[in-house]
C-alpha cells in the first residue's frame, strides 16, 4: 500500500476526534440524501397505476435519476475540490428538496422524470462520491475504514428509506409523500451541512512535496491512462454487479418462488453489503486499495458462478448474502485507489469520474441482462455475461498491481 505523506498535518486535524465526528455527520448526510437512489423503486407501482402507463415507460424517472447521479458526481466533485464539501452539499440539498417538491406537484410522467433527472439525481450525487473524497482528506492511518464507512451510508439509505416511503405512500399517496420527503430533507440536512463547513488545512512542506513526487514517479501509468483504466474497470465490475441486484426479484418470480422472496434476497444482499463496505475498509488499511478491489472482484465472480450452479430457494438466499458480502467493498475501493495514485487536490473530480463509470455500468448491466433474457428466455446466459465482464475488471486490477510492483522495484533500485 502506498503511504500518503503528502497529507502531513502538524495542526493535528487528521485522524483526530473532529475527523471522526465529521465521519459520523457524513454518514448521516449520505443516509438522508441517499433517498434519491431508492425512493422511486418503491413509488413506481403507485405512479404507474395513477398515470395508467406501462412498466417500461414508468421506469423512465429512475433511468434519468441514475444519469443525473452519474453526471452530478463529477460536477459536485469539482465544486468540492475548489470550494470545499459544504458548497456541493448545500447545492445538493436544495436540488433534492426542489426535486421532491416538484414530483409532489407533477401532473404527468414527464414532469416526474425531469424532476428526477435534473434535480433529484444531481442532488443525490453530492452525498456519495464527494463525501467519500472529503473524508479521505481527514484520515491517514484509518483512511480505508473511514471511506468505507462513509460509503455505507448509501446502503443504509437503501435499508431504511424504502419501508418509510412505502408506509406513507400507502397512507397519504405518492404526491404527499414526495412533498413530505422534500420538507424533511430541508430541515434535516442543512444543519448537518453546516457542521462540515470547515475545510482541511493542507501543509505542503518540502517533505510532503517530495513524497508526492515520489508517489507519482512510481505510478505504473500516466494519470490519463490510469484514470481511463479505472473507469473501464468501474464499468466492468458494475455490469457484473447489476445482474443479481437488478434482476434477482424477477429471477425468483421466474423460478416460481414469488417476487416477495426475491425482494427479501435483495434486502439481504444490501444488508450484507453494509458489512462488506465496513470490512473492506479495514482490509484496505492493511493491503491497499488495489488488492482490496481485486479480492472483492474475484469473490464477486465466485458468487456469480454459484448462481449458475444452484437455484434452490435456500441456496439463493445463501448466495445472495455471500454476493452482498463480496461486492459491497468494491466501489469504495476506487476512492481509496484514487487517493493512493493521484494528488489529493484532484480527489473529488477523479472519484466522481470513476463513480460515474460504475453507475453507467449498473445502468448498462441492468439493461443488458434483461436484453439477454429476452433473447434466450433464461438468466443463465446473463449470469455468464456478468462473469465475463467481471473478468475484465479482475484483469485490469491484476495488471495494475503487477505494474505497480515493478515500478516500485525499479524506483528502489535507482
């Protein structure tokens, strides 16, 4: 693992009690803002029934929200790099509030879809990648676990928000529920953003500058090449990841177990994903981001292979739990890799670019698996497709690790 002495901190801010408090607040904001990724899945049936439209047409707001989330991560990351995390978080909170209020006032599907794409997706993006990048500045010895905990807020949102949203949709309707979410986020998020207004003080000493130069000299690729490789790896791993996450409910329905069983497996998967994200942070602090991501990708491939081999009800529950346990730490590992190989001044932007690639991979993989099912009438070929994409990710990470070792060996010999 590459150490980051460029974050030398004579003032004592890094790894301090203030840093841990900041992490707690970041998890809270990620959990609150993460509603933008999960609420529409719950509201979809009610919106579809209200507008009298098909399932594919009704899914458009979610698609636009994911596009907004992917593009917004880069924009919000740039703002965080330049002005600090409080600026994109404030902007993101206001966009979320306006988005949910707009949905509550919508009279047709296009208004709902535009509110999700232009407001909710963009606003939600500020509470994921930029928060991970910001937290990475405040920790050195425990950076891996800190980034992983910050990333876990997104899965916590997926665990906590759906039953709350479902309850209020059932009792008050989807429009009133979205209006209520908007007002709640306004009251709950802005005070937390105020806590994070302080920026880390970077000390660019001669030793820190020399350490950064040494780290960049040992990098196995140029910054552009490395960024492109990480983005390709992000697309590949998430195409593979999306197969069970997006289609497990439908898969269980096809097997005759019912969609309720599939929903339980999805919840189990996300729950174990939280455990995985935290555990991967401990692992990354010991072996580095590349090795941690490589380990997670190999295990994810093993879980996908198990889906091909077993389709019994108990087996699917067990494999779904294992899949969540294996894959949850993959995405946070990209943020750690960015901090290991790039300047901290570029963390927000570069993390945003990689996370955009992972989200595009999720969107591509979800569609691709459905298209393969339509062509073959079975999910077996879709699982094989996921395994193939996963091998691309494993190959890139293994190559990056080998090239890094070679460059470090040559640098030590000079």
